[in-house]
C-alpha cells in the first residue's frame, strides 16, 4: 500500500507512479477535498480546475441554426420554448416570431391508440420508409405525466433505435405535464420549430392530438371485441383512418376480420373530416407491409382536403383553439402566482373544506380579491 501525504486525496489503491494499465482518474471535489487518511476536509483553491459556464445561444444564433436545419440548434430552441422560466418567455417568442414565415408547409400526422398496439414500432418503420424516400421527418412523442409524482419516463426515443440513427429524422420526447388529452403544452410551438427547420412530415404520438394535426390515425389491435364501446366510439369519431397493426404471421386472419369489423362500425359514425371518408386499413410494422399504401392514403387525404378547403379551415380553427387555450393558461398563471391570492388561498380552501363556505362562495371571494392590473404589472416586471 503506498504512503499518502498529508494533503494527498488519492485513495490508497491508487499507484504512486502513473501506470498505463491503470484506467482510473481521481479528481478533487469542486468545492472541497477530503484527505484519504485523516478525512480532513479542506479547500485547495489553487488546485481546482475552473470550467466556464456553457454559453447559451442568442436568439439570432437559434434563428440561424433552425433555419439551416441544424438538429442541435433545433433541440436548444425547443428547450427554450419548453422553459417555464419567465425570463425565457420573451426570448422564445422572438425566436418563434422570426421563424413563423417558414412554418405551415409540413404534413402533420397524429398517431394514437391503446397501449400495446405497436405505435412506436409503426412510427419507426413508417419514419424510416419516409426518410429513405428523401423526406425530412420529425417525431414528437408526448409521454404521459404521472399525476402522483409529476414525472415522465420519456423512453419513446430509446424504442426507435433505428429511426434515431437516420440523418433526416429528428425525435423529441416531451412530457404531457398534465395537459388534458396528453398533448404537451408547448407541443404546438415545438411543431412550428420543426417545420421551420425544414421537416416535411411531422408525426405526433400521443392521445388526443386531433386539435393540432391534419391527419389523425387510430392504431388498433385484433381481438379487442366487436362491440362499439363509448370510449372507442369517442376516439373513432375523430379518426381519419383506422389501422389494424400487427397484420402478419398467424395474426393475419384475425387482422382481416378486425378490419372488416371496424369498416362496418365506421358506417354508423359521422366522417371526421369534411370531404373525406374514413376507412379501416391493415399493416404490419414488423414486415413493413401496407406502409406504402398508408402513405398514399395520407397524400390523397392532403390533396382532397386542400381542394375542398377543409384543410385550411381546420388549420385556422386549430389556431383559434390554440389562442384560446393560451389565454386560459395565462390567466390561470396570473391568478395563482398573485401574492394576494397565495396569501388568502389556504384560509379560503380550509373554510370550504370544513363547510364554513360553499365552493362557489370561496371562488367568488378569491376572484374579488384578484387584481388583474396588479398581476399583469408583476408579470411584466418578472419578464424584464
């Protein structure tokens, strides 16, 4: 065992002389170091290596990088958009406003379905096919956020290993953050950034993406029953195509039967898009059979709806809905971040819980205490 000096922070098993076979590097702590023998803590100021903080890109650098299609810059711009820090809001909006003229040219495709239907596998195979045809693809995978812990796994990208290696593909997992329907609060702005980066097709994987995509596809399984249950009918009413996945091997006969069942169900449902008739299809993400036919259906949908005008009307309606949801969110934040509301909220809530006042009376008391002008002034000062 080598002898250690008074201020030698190396463990006893580290050789005194440098050995090329010893592949371990021992470094001192950033704020302090501990002597391996005496366990004495000290601050070797002269020995600590100083690392400069990583420089954040300016709005001009982000605009330039996204316009050129640089994936690293696109990731940084999306991170800025997703930031909840008040100081980042104006910077993010400057970037988005400058890139707005470059948006709106991509085909936005929403993909939803029950767990285990093979959505991620389908996206990987479908995305690879588009990349090999020369299209630039973006995948926005919105992960559910736990209502208990507030966390998300964000593991969809790891399940698309082959697609993530494609140079023409950009994959971005995002947490839903409790948004109803599973659409991330910033997903619309993220989608605009991907369009500004030159993406031709944007695939959004989550639940409830009808409000932000052009073509909505529902992926279903075989053997799920032939009764039209309420929850199935609810999502089927907004689907532009119903796709029976895993139509391969021994499961192919079942897939054919399931396709026919869904085709009959559609007859009783109002079309989701004006000028377009919804149909059921089958494919295999594993063997890639049927993917090319589905892409042809999507391109036909784009052509037909643009000719009848429903394509543009839907996008305008989505923009109005986007503005309304942002107003709701902004007023919600102003209300609950107001110091007066924060101070009175616990007492009013306790009174409502104990039955002293009704919930309606509690809301009225809080609304009367809220000053929109004061809250707006505070919000502007925070963003400076």
